[in-house]
């Protein structure tokens, strides 16, 4: 990670505070900054009984602890009601991180997990402005099968950028929403350049992820659009603690 990013994060941690809520502490960002979690995940009022229906998959959001928003915790993006297909993200006072993702959609005991949680955004970002760039050297991850690791791999280096919020037409029954786009570049060289892969996460305030795109060498490889908010909850659970703990 860049030294400037470490310094700015340390300063924000000094300024950020914890506020007592009815069921625990929530993070309060310093003046002029906002908690990026309100973009990453659907808010509590909606996620209690709603999800984002989409093509080719939908998205159910579960946050632990289940409030907006604790200082530390994790959340699940479940890509089906049965829990097949998932991403696990983690948050603390300083950053939001990637932890794990599915390997085989039909088998949620198989997954990939970073050896060290990979930082993708600072937790408190400037209001109305882009978040600072984050460079990550250690992208090692393990392959898991039947809940056990069996192979180690790496994604080169990684560079993460979070755009300033923009009012976008989400479409579906959501309409317009303030959205930040996370650009996750990986398979970069040792100088954090020439990244072969980029994933874009479209994150709407109050709704969370509504669009995802994967580019390789500038060509669009895959995309998902989730812009219909509907009633429902996921019934499936992740069977491997190592995928989320």
C-alpha cells in the first residue's frame, strides 16, 4: 500500500469516532468524510426483507453485525437464494477489504480466499470526492475444496480506485441513485502498471451493488445487472467458516 495512503488512513482513524447505538457501537467519520459502507451494502431497512433481482444472477446482502454500520465486521453478497455464488467482504475503522469468493457455483464448499484481506477502499472517504488510490503488493490467495485449502496462487499486484459519487440511472424499479464505481485492477506488474484485469463495481447509496463488469485487456468479458428491488431473503448459508471468518 502507498505510504501516503497509510498516513491519511492513520489520520482519519484519529479523527473518526465511535457512537453508542442501541445494539452496539457504530462508526462516525470525521467532518467532511462519509462512511463508504452506505455505498457498498444495501441499508438495513431494505436488506431486512429485500434483495436486488438481476441478470444473470441476483444479490442478497447480509451484514454482520446487522446494523448501519459497526466499526468492524463483514458482509456477504449471496448471488442466489440458496447461497450458491458468493462474495465475502470485510470492514474495519480503516478500510473495506475483499476476503473470499466462490470457486464453483454449484458447490459452496469450494472458494478462493486471500491470505491477507485485500484492501479496496478507505472506510471514511471525502464527501463528494474520489477515494484515495490503494496499491496492494500481496495478492496471494488459497483455493479451497470441501472447506480445506489445497493450492496457493497470486494475482500479480493490484490497484484500487473509488470514483466520486455521480447520479446514475440504475434503471429497473430503482431509478436514479448516487453511485460510486470501484475499479479493482489486478494482474498488474511490479510497478503497479499494465494491469490485465479490471473489475468495476457500481455501488449505489442505500442499495449497494447494482452492476458489475469484468474487463480483460480492455475487452468486456462478463457483466451483471441487478436493478430490480424485490421482497425476499436468502435461505442458504455458507457451510465453511473459513470462507467468511
